[in-house]
C-alpha cells in the first residue's frame, strides 16, 4: 500500500475543505450582517404582547409588559 495519497484524491479533499471553509465563512458573514441590520435586537416586542392570552394573563412578565404599554400612551 503506498504511503502517498493519490493526487486526484488529494485535490478533491482540498477542494472539499476549501468549499466547506468558504461556506462556513459565508454563513458567519450573513449572520453578522443580519444582526447588524437588527442592531443586535432579536425581537422588538415582548413575547407576552404577541400571545393571545396577553390581556387576561396574570404572570408578572405580562403585567410588566401591560404597564410599559400603558405608560407609553398619552393620557
């Protein structure tokens, strides 16, 4: 069995590695660009505000979100 790798196989492995690295860098770049466009904020509203039971929920987070919502409204 020869100790050297077949040149065709070696080129294939180099190409696969190169494309895998390029794909990983592309995913990382797109993720960073998406995060920069959102200014680091994943969700602009409270998860409670999107819930269908928000108005009648007695959890402390929902109550705090309702208070923030009413404080922001002019009276």
